[in-house]
């Protein structure tokens, strides 16, 4: 009988150990996948805690991203306001996940949507937008784009309102990095001084095994407007190919000088994206040009730092 009891004990211990390991791994995976400092409770010297979590436009010497006691839950939310820089220029508020250079955070899931709560106070009749963007990558920011969610908000909201931005997936891969961007954009060249937003309680909702949408052949070849636009310092350029073709996608400055090549090679029919990072470039107007067999298009984008 003693031998049987010892055997049962050993089996129980092995079962408990397996369960503990499973729970620990599940906790680690969940922790990696969640949005860091999603309630914006952690601040250091008046700025968002930058220990691998968020980058703000406060790093330019401005103070247009600040904590707010008007929170949806907890004690704080983040507040971003368009402020004057002088000589007719403005500094738009923006926050990005990652430290120092908008390098995102670790994410190993395919969420259905990103949710959160916001208030938005655009200057009357300005046309300013509160821009929400989430991009999922494999291989880090600048790697392969797996999917993205975007939501431009134009209507004012004087009380906390929930948003939900649905993800569109291009590839069936599991991402390893997510870049979130929240900023105010102007409908014209720049946003207007005084427009501001409050943001709180970000979260991912659900998970999906969406099939590779790149396998769906578009009816026509098309170059889309980059998003976000204006941007700082990164933006995503999307385009569709109605047939397999040799593709060139290049970026130029306002003088027509070629700055970088984002794509140069044969690509299959379907939807494609390219990531443009302009950390070392000055604010201003830039152009991107798509060339394929039988199709050429150019669009303008605005970098605002």
C-alpha cells in the first residue's frame, strides 16, 4: 500500500509541476502580448514612462503630451495637444509604442481589434483628426507587415467614448512586434493650435486565424495613400497588384532626389505593404512612386516632427 501511495504522490507532483509550467508559460505569453502601460498610469518627470514602453513628441523639447487626471479609469489618462512652435509652425502631439525610435513592443497574437476610450476636442471647423493606428510586424518594425488597424476620428467627443479599430491581415503569420501610433492630424498641411485629445484604457480584443488576404487577387493595380499622414517618424504604404509584376517603390524629396527604395523586385498579385521610417529626415513634403508593368502612380506624404 505504501508503494502505491508513493506512486500516486509522484504522479500528482508531476501533474502539478506540468500545470504550474503551463500556467507560467501562459502568463508570460499573455504579458508579452498585452499593450504596455495601456492605462497610462506610469509617468516619470511629467512624461510617459519611457522604459521600453512609449515614445512621445515631448522628446523634441515640447510639452504637448502630458498626464491628465480626467481618466476613464484609474487616476490618469494621456493628453495630447497641438501647440505653437513659432513662425507659423506647430508641434502635433503623438505617442508611439517603443523606446526612443518607435520600435514597438513584443506581440505574439493576431487580435481582431484594438479598443480604447478617448475624448477629442478639435478646434471648431478646423477639420483636425484624431488618428489611431496599429501595425503588426514579423521581424520587428520595418520587417514583414502582417496586418494593421487604422481609425481616423473627426467628430468631437466631450465625454469618454469607446473606439474599436478592426485589424486587416495580409499574411497568415504570427507577428512578433506591434507599433501603435496616436496623433492629431490636420486635414490640410498641419493641425491647428488648441486641438487636443484624451486617451485611456487601451486593449486588444479577441484573436483570429484570418486567412492570407494577399491570396485574393485585386481587380486593378492601385497605390493607396500612406497612413498615417502626416506621420512621425514612420508610415505604411499599401498597394495592390492585379497581376504578378516587377515592382519598384521609391521615395523622393521635394527636389525630386531619390532617397530610398522600398521595393525593387518581382511580386505576386495581391495586396502588399511597405514601411517607411524617416527618423533621420527633416520635416517636410515627400513623394513616393510606384512603378509596375503598365502602371505608374505617385502620391505625396507629409513628415511632421
